[in-house]
C-alpha cells in the first residue's frame, strides 16, 4: 500500500511539475523517487549477509517440551527492524511458529530468538525447517520474505512411563558383572517385591495390606541372588499393528519395552533387545545410561513389518539366553499361540530362565489389516490365554487401549 501511494505521488509530481513548469514539484518528485530507490535497495539487501542458525537438543521424548533458539548474525551496517521469524516444527501441533525480533539488528550484532514447543507427535525422526524470514526497509515500503534451508534433525524417543517399581525385577549386580547370579525367591532379609500367592507359600510371607488393597493374596519376596541379564523380545510382525495415528498396539509395545528397559537399567541390570519381524533387530547386552540411549534409539525406528510367527522367531533366539536370566515377551494377545509357545517356555524353565509376558489386548484397537479378522476370530479368548500362561509359570501383565501403562506394569495381572 505504501509503495503504491508513494509511487503514484512520485510520478504524479514529476509529470505535473514538468507540465506546469513547477521546479518545486519536480524536486519533490525526484526526492520521492530517491526515497523509493533507497528503500528498495535496503529491502533488496535485507537478508544478503544475514547468518541464521537453529540450536536445540537433538533428542527428546514424546510429550516433552523442547527449547529452540534461532540465532541471527548480521555482518553489514545495514540496520534491520522488526524482523519476523517463522519456523517449521513438524512434531508439534503448532506446525508453524512465529517470533518477532523487536530489537534492531545491524553491524556485527547477534540476536537470539527463543521459543518452546511440545512434541505431540509419536516417536520418530523429524526434520525441523525450513525457516522463513519476513522484513522490510526502515519505512516499511518494500516488504520482503525469504525461505532459508535451515534444516535440523530431531529424534523423538518413545516416552518411557515411570515405574515406581517393577516387582518382577530386583536390584541387579551390574557393579559385579561376571558373577553367576539368579533371581529366585529367597529367605534373606532384603525385600525385593511382591508377587501372586502360589500354592505352597507360607502364610507368614503374605503381605496383608497389599492383599487387601488389590483384593488378592500377594506374598513378599526376598533377595537371595539377583539376575544381571534381562532380554526383551518384541513381536513386530505386520499383523501386530492395530489402531491408527498415535494410538496403536505397536506404540503400546514400544512404550512398555521402553519402560521395562529403563527400570531394569536403573536397577543395574544388563539389558538386550530382540525385535522379531521379517528382519530381526538385536541390541546386544549392555548396561548404564549410554546403553539405555542405544535402546531408545533402536525403539524409535522400529516398525511392524513382514510375515511370520512370534513363536518361530522366539525359538531361534531363546537358546542363546543365559542360564538364570529373565526373558520379557511383549506381544499382541491374538498373535500368541500357546500350543507353540509352551514348549519354548518349558525349555526356558528348565534353564531357570524367568519368563514375564506383557500382552497387548489388540482387540481393544481398531483393525488395520483385513486378515486380522481371521486371526481374531480364531485366537484364544483372553481369559483362556492368561490361564495357559499362568500354568506355564509366567509372570503376566495385560494392557488394553487407554490403559495407564505405568500402573498396569506395577501389579501383575490376576
């Protein structure tokens, strides 16, 4: 608007001044023309020597807030006023984020614009950018915009729910790696957690307050020896995927795995992971915070793909487990076949491997694949499957859609 008005008055003054022989009007027209030229030149070179950089942590978690800094460095004496920065933030609801630079930016000046955004999208790798800048000359006559290819990667980890305790895991002996240790109910004075009452347990070990609170008998376990190795087996075949968007059975599997891995490493256990799909992915045994980061890195990229049987894949890798370790199986309920799984579980039991099963009730999620109808119709009812797993001596947790994962993983399913 300003540009059109000034241009009109400039050319009108020149034309009218020459036509009327009015020198003052001609000078006024040339003054406006000079002003337009200076404003255009200023706007044209507005971003020519401007350096822009985005600074942020390259890793974050689902649902966490990320602080992002846009740094602008100017090298020329040309002043810049009221620049507007628009950044692109794909992992959040606010896809485009606007920030106004209220300070003047000129020779060798540095200004940092900071904003915070919440990662509302699910795990994965996101590219932040491009970055857009809006500005104009000092009078606002010639507005200008530019898109800069300022791109940075952001790795969004699956959110690992906090577990106050995971009673099937005691404290590990990571500081004494190499000792042959085993998690088993002991009779020492060091309390490790609660578990379901089993036939033959002495009534003296029943924890009555917890039993009353959960409406079932829970007994106390004490540490005799503690395992140092925990192995996670994740069913990531194609049919495992149910649900849409951020609410899928696969995301529940990933979150459960992240929560268990986190609490296991916090308790000083060594942890390894097998993702069973058309291409088996393995994170070797390890411990400590760096290993947890490695596990989260791998969990971030996992996708359900390929055909196959969870039991067949498990049978290949179960013999590799250390005697006396703990195996945690995380799978959809309708993809578990007890008649094929039972022989593998019995082999593990003979080697004193403790088996914990985390079932995702995929019937509570929307079907994605047409052939999931057949699997769900022919799968065992959840109650029957639970009973079969209990008979094999497995610790069991069941998680359905909209369940609080951290709550469900703290007390075993009845």
